[in-house]
C-alpha cells in the first residue's frame, strides 16, 4: 500500500496505459480520480473500482479548471497528478501531416502539461509537497521515422519534465516521467499505420525483450515514482521499454 492516504488524478485514465496506472494506484491504496475525454468509459471504470470520474478535454483550459474544481470537491488538492492523455498522427512523411493534426498532437500532448500545472502547481507549492508524472515516450528519446511531430511532442514532454523538476524542487514538488515503448493500447494501430502480424513483428524486432509495454508495466513504474519510496527522485525520465533505447 505504497500510496495509502494519497489522492491522485490520472488523465486519459479510462483506457490503455492510463487504466494500468489507475488500477495500480488503486491497488496501492490511493484515492483516484479518472479524468478522460471519454466520460462513459471513465464512469464505468470508476464504478468498478470505487473511484471518482471526471470528463475532461486536457487541451482546453476551462475544461482543466473544471477538473480542478471537481477534484477539490471530491478530495481537495491532489497529492499526485499524472499527465497520461495523449494522441498521435498517423505514420506519414513529416511534410504531409496536416496542420489540424499537428495542432491536435501538441495541444493534447504538450499544452495539457501546462494547463494541469497552472491548475495544480500553485497549491502544491503552498502545501510544500506533490508529485507530477508525465507519460512521455521512447519516441522522444529514439525517434521513429514517419512519426516526426509525435516524436517532437514527446521530446518536449521530456524537456518540460526536467525543467519543471529543477524549478519546483525547492518547493517540495517532484516531477518525473516514464517513457514507454509501444504497447497494447488504443494508440497501437495509429503508431503502426495498420495492425497486421507483419507490422507487429517489425515493431517487436526493435525491442530486445521481444514484447510490447503493458498497462501493468506502466502502472508499476508510476506507482513507484509517485510514492514516498522515490522521495529523492525528481527530473527522471524512466525508460520502461524492454531495452528499446539501448
């Protein structure tokens, strides 16, 4: 029960890696708010676990402020905020990605980190404690061709994590990231362009451990980094990737 007595918000928490993090946090004793643009999925998972749910568009400032208000009513200022919600564009040449797709990737993957920081960091600094976890990607460390602007957005998240960590450390707020490799999530088909045995084999050939990341992998890493066991760890971008980035 490493997170016993802690409160946490997980964006994109109704499916994929986010759901893995939610389940791990819940198992470790945390009180969790599942924040997701898919309100139905968030409520369904919340009812199963006995958690809270809130519909949110993480790219919209007013919506994120609404999430902060919902959290305040439910359990007050959260101890932990996980920025997990993310999107990608389809694999294609960088000069063929549409402006709308580019804007969506950076709004969901990058602007959301700013918006949740604006909503929660002031309170965390005043309290003198807090843990923020950004779910970045190996794509920000070792980019794949044809995912250029997604790669860049995750590189942004990695730099933002380190910048936030060094600024907020004196206030007792820790900021870390995890870098998963592709996993069995709703985004997998988008990364590959098409979900075929051949494409899966091609992806897996780049992962020394020979398998995709799982939601359980992400949940275990997130629970550790957000727990008091990691009290001296900040600014770390932990690769949970089966050796992909070696």
